[in-house]
């Protein structure tokens, strides 16, 4: 899976969780919570969506990797690559 595909997956999840937010101008290197209105429950919803859609478990100690879009991509790329290679 490419970086752009992973980025789009994350943006789709953000659209589902925060439908009133404009995600079209999200900067990949700025914390998501500084750019859109996400509370701690929204963040947990993102983690749960990753689990539901891709069967990916994100341990709490790794949540810091999901703070930015770039961090999400870097963290998820090897996990998604392995998952999708098998399908």
C-alpha cells in the first residue's frame, strides 16, 4: 500500500469521525488535534476504526505516533503492507 493510499484511509476515517471538519487542508506534520476539533474520545474512535477496518491493534504506548498525519502514515505503513499483501 502506498503512502498516498494510507493517507487517504486516515483522511476517510477522520471524515467519518469529524464530519463537520474541513480536512482538505490538513498539514501532515502538525498535530491533528491542533488542526481539527478532536477530543480524546474521537482519538479512541480513530484507533477503533483502524482495528475494525484493518484488524490492527494499536497499543496505548504507541498512541503518540498517531498525533500527526505523517506519524500515522509512518506507523501504519508496515502494518498495512503486511495485512494487504496477504489479501
